[in-house]
C-alpha cells in the first residue's frame, strides 16, 4: 500500500540492450531504484533471446550494438507477430 492507502503497482519489466557497460549500469540502477525489474543484455541477439524466455513491458534498445542493433531487434519483433501489448 502507498502512503495514500492505494495499492502499489507491480514493477515495470524493462529489457535494456546496451553494449556500453557504464551506461547500462547507470540506467539499470536508475530504473531499479524506482522499483522496476530490469534485465540488461549486451546486444541485439541477446535481447531477442531474452525476449523468448520472459515477457517485458518495455525495451530500451541501443541503436548501435554488435549482433543486431536496436532497429533490427524492433523489426524482428514486429515481424514475429507477437509484439508487446
């Protein structure tokens, strides 16, 4: 319950794909400190693999990563016919 008596919303499940370790760590700490569940991967292929095993509410995708950039990941998700709601 919150201070106002309302229910606490469930955490947002975030998939974060970034090949810059310092930036990924900063974003992970920022989001986790606000109660979100964060999964960090290093590249586009790992983002697609992570998405196969877990449902995410939102994804932060680096535009330039090895093994498939964020735009490629987005394209593959859309082609897959199973986009996030």
